[in-house]
């Protein structure tokens, strides 16, 4: 049950705020009883950048006391306050592509993708090597880890459902540049060795691209041997004006005079 000595201490709470904070104290929002010895009075926090936040002033009083005292003051977000998202540990925020040169990224404790090297993994090559040397690597990928990687590669940019693969003339499993992986993923994945294609990437055996080793260009395809132009883009211009035809009689007379002058000079 709310005690008046606590709920009526509005001015006590406001005075404590004024002494602590010079300005930024808005209207009174109400009081909440914490228990029989404490209550919280709230005021609007009229501060730049703190829209929706509230001042919370906790007052306290002994069950036998006839007055309250200020116990605590805090600036808290209200129901409509703009607040930062919940904090997530850094190791849960890491995403593919975040690792840079010099960064250290240890696997989480109890990582399901890894098992001790002396445990049979189901990968014949790993297990055989471990038996030969008596132990094997300290940790190897578990079956769950390999399946997870296989699914990720299958669904990725170098899987059979990508747009590149759908338009390819053939698959990587039939390509001369395809280098199959060793171990249990041997039949499903390999690495591309074509520098003009998916060079260095793990590709699904059913992936493919236009740079397949058996690719042959159809007749007339490829880059043209000679430069060509689009005659539809040629600008049409008017040619030079034709000279008017000369008068035949005038030309004949001029020719005869020329011949006569030539004969006279000769004689």
C-alpha cells in the first residue's frame, strides 16, 4: 500500500533534481511505489538528444518515519525513448569478411564444428593419418562442421543454383581446370584453377561457367576480326553542287580559235 509520506514527496524530489541539474527538468509524470519504504517520482527529461527519457528520483522512509529522504537520482529511458540496441558480445557480431590482416579470431569454446584429432571423424584420410602418427592434428572438423560448410558452399555464389551456373555450357566436374578436394568432400567440391573464372574459390561439382575447358565458340561468334560500324548512325550530308553544262557552240568556237592560233605560230 502506498504511503503518503513517500507519494507526496513530489517537491522534495524536484528540489533534489534542481540542485543536481541546472535545467532540463520537465513536467511531473507520476510516482511508482517500490515497496513500503521506497517510491520513485518521475519527471520529463527536457534535454537535447534525450527525447522520451525521464528523470527518476527515488525517495525512502523508514516505516515509522514521518518524512522522506532522497535515496537516488537517475536518468532513465521512457517507453518511447530512443535507445541503443541491445548489446551483443563481439564474438557473436563477427560475420564472414570481417577478419583483416593481423586480427586474431579463436573458435568459441565447445565449437560443434571441431572435434579432437584423436577422435574418429568419418573422413578416411584424416583418420588414416591420425592412426599412422598415433594422434593426428589437435583438432579436426567434425561431421557437423563439414556438412555445414558443404551446405554453405552449395548455396553460395559458386553453387549449382547461381545464375552463372544456370547459363554455363557444362559443369565443373567435367572441366579441366577443376581440382577436386581431398577427403569426404572429394566427390562434391573442388577448387577452380582458371585465373579467368572462379580462380582459387571452392566450387560445387555441379557449378559451371562460360570459361569451361571444353567451351567452343559457335561459328561467327566471338570478337570481330575487323572494325565495324553502325551504318544507321552515319550522318547523311549533301554532296558538292554539279557545275552547269557549258554552251556547245561556244566550246566549239573556242576550240577552233585555239587550233588556228596554234597553226599560225607553227608556220
